[in-house]
């Protein structure tokens, strides 16, 4: 099992940022169109554990897809955890879990991305460029809300 963690400070409202990933991830395509082309609910309802979300995104210059189940939501910690169950990442990793967490402290808000993964084999690289992708989406969402 591997784990990557990265943090970035945002100037936009941390509660709004958490709200987007919890209840309105389908709006991210409008905030980060170069990275996210689509987000649809396949089962359940937006913002509920057990719901299944299907993403269309561009990573490393290639169009990709991911189907994720919302594994956990923690309102107190402002975190949402997604487990990838189908798509391009399953070609490289046995398991892939993404957690986005927001610390809100006055005007300083810190977004933490955690990628937990188990590679299919030793030849698979760590998902560093995917972490860069997550940070880029974060900055796009921030820029959208600062307009």
C-alpha cells in the first residue's frame, strides 16, 4: 500500500469548497473544464455515503473515466472519501482511495488531498501526476470562487 498527501492553501471559503465535493461535484466541470469534463450520479443521491459517481476527466493529456463510491463523509472534519471501483485507475491499482479534507481557520483554509493506493505490480509508478491533477482542480475551484 502506498500513500501520498499534499496540502494547498485556498483563499476561497473552505465550507463552500467542502460543500462542492459533498453535494455538488457535478458543478466542478464548470469550474475546471480543462480537467473535469463530466460528473454524473449513477446510484444514490448527491452527498450521501454509498452513492456512485462517474467522472470524465483529462489526466496527463488523455481522456479518462472513473467510477467511485462515496465511502465516507465527515461533516465535522469537512472530509469526503471516494473509493475508485471502475475506470482507468483500476488498470494500474488494486485499490485507490481519494480523500479531500478542508481545514477552515478564519481566512486561512487548507485543502488536504490523500491518495491511498495498492499497485497491481512493481512497475506501476506512484500517482504523483494525479496528485498534481487534484491540486490543479483545487486551484481552479478557488479561482472560480474568487471571481
